[in-house]
C-alpha cells in the first residue's frame, strides 16, 4: 500500500473518533512517584505471574518523563527471570487505591496510548476483563468477583496470551481493543464474553514477550485510557478498530 493511502486511512479514522469518548484516566493530578496505586498494581503484585519476574525493576508509577497530553503518564517497568516457560505479566487493577477495578463497556472499544523506548524488546499486549456484571458508571469500581477473559488474543501458551504485537519505538501509538470484533480466549473464563449489564471490569493488561527467551528489562508508558465509540467509517471500510494505529506522534 502506498504511503498516502496509509495516511488517508489514518485521517479518516481520526475524523471518525467523536468527542464523546469516556476517559478512564490520563494520569494527571496524581502525585509523582506514586507506585502501584493508580489504576494498576506493580508488575509483581499478581500471584499469577510474579514467579516469572525479578524483584526489580517493579514500577507502575506516575511520572513526567513522557506524556501524550498534559504532563504525566504511567511508567511500567519489569524484568523476567531467565529460562522461564510461557512467561507473562498480569498488570492488574485489583483494588488499587485510586481507580480500582474500573468498569468498561462490553460492546464498545477500549483505547489506550503506549510509548515504548527503543531499548525495550518487542512484546504482545492483551486486555483482560472480569465478568462481574457491574451496573455502575464507566470508570467506577466494578468489583472483583467473576471470571476473566482475554480480549485481543486468538490463543495462549500456558496462560500467556498471544495479544497485539507492539513493535513501534520512541513514539506514542494508539492501541484499541474491541470486545465485539477482537478474538477472545479464556483466562479463568470460557473464552466467551458474558455479561447481563453490557459492562465488564478492566481487570488487567497482560504483557507477553514476543520472544520468551528475552528477559528485558521491559519499560513502557501508558496514557489516555478511554472507552470510545466504534468509528462507523472504519466499519464501512471493513477495517474495524481492533489494533488500528490511529496516530503516531514522534518524541524529540
């Protein structure tokens, strides 16, 4: 595909994103250095995956080193132990001090922005959702009782999901998980998204190394997590929104 075709599609995508997106967080207004307390726990918190990880680095930290908008983002950093079988990280939202167990839509996409330094190896990113049947508002605390499904991964090895491959470096990239069109595989669930309320909980982001022999360290930054309407224009084009890189902004 010629370059101008790529940018035409990107421009159409941007024009189709309405102002009605429901922001979960942009990580602004929180104390710099807060670690494992804003939406996501530290990488070693989850007993499901802590055994794969070294004790340091262990960051899920509010920082001002990178930001898509505003001045702050969430810095995530960890390293795998050598010679692990099917390693992955469950970066969970379980009962954090701020923004715990956030409710998201089971029918609308979740959008997030990620910045990966050049020194970080390639990895796969998957959305984990908990089927709690929450009734609150988007972003509210949806609870911790229910099974977990992986969105954006067609398969898994052991429990490590093979999600969206993240290879772009030194630039902000938009990643979108679409619960309607993306593949789903079960973690503790059955691989079928089930909810009586049309809502689920953002339980975790799952990070799986593209090459399980590469221990890292892995560092990336997250910003502007939001529930967004699915762009009608993209549906007409037959592209969907799952995993579409809507825009890239290179950092100086």
